[in-house]
C-alpha cells in the first residue's frame, strides 16, 4: 500500500549545499520513490512510497543525497498527520510570529534528561523559548533566526540526534501540498 510522505532535508541550498530540485526528484524516482515533488527549493520533498518505518526511509534518502550529490544531510520523514500533530503540540504556534516559530524535527526521541540539559545549557544565551515534543523540539526564536546562538550543532550535541527545522508558515504549506 502506497502512502504519502514529506522528507524534510537539512542544509539544502544553504551553506554551499546547492542542489537543483529537478536533479533531486530524478534521483529519488530512479530509487523507487513515486509521485515525487518539491515544495520550495530548500529541501522539502513529497513522495509516495510503500509504508516503511520512518528511520528506514530517512536512511535511504540520506544515502541518496550522499551517494548522488555528495551532500551529508539529515532527512526526517513525516506523514501529513505527523506534521499536523507536531504543529498542534507546539506551544508557541499561534502565539509567536509564524516565521519565528519552528518545529525542529529530529531523527530520534531524546530523553527528558537530554531535553532538560539543552534547556539548561541554553539559559542566558538568547531570548528563544524551547519546549520538547514528539521527535521534535519546538522553538520560538522570538525576533530573529539568523542571529540566534541556538544552532543546529548546539541542539544536536545535547539531544544526541540530528534534525532540521521548519517554521509554521512552511509547515502549513507542506501540509497543504501533502493533502
């Protein structure tokens, strides 16, 4: 049975990782992914695939990026329902500005202790507000993402897994395209 998924890819078309979306779509299609499309040119990939554990799909997509394009990137795979649930559990959605409120999707589920360590280590570093989620970290950057000291590396070292973030505006667009 085919299911529709979104793969949220980290660091695509930023930081020197340039990738044409048409090339990514073609690579995915040759590897058995169907009905492949992109949403904006920043690593939001939609596709149909036989249901498989998220980790398996995430690893396959990350391997395609590495093998075909020499890009070491994280891939987090979610269904439309997963994305909607992540938005629903984000305590800052609807409160902060959509472009500053993010869900940082993770490849695993950190422990409560890991989330607590991240929050404690971030204390005093900036105005961002943080909340743990289901395979996610919810962040309100308050007024600026670009000048934040809350980097992906800072987060990943403390949570012990990789991830990639999308703001509320982008998530709503991806959910709409998935439906």
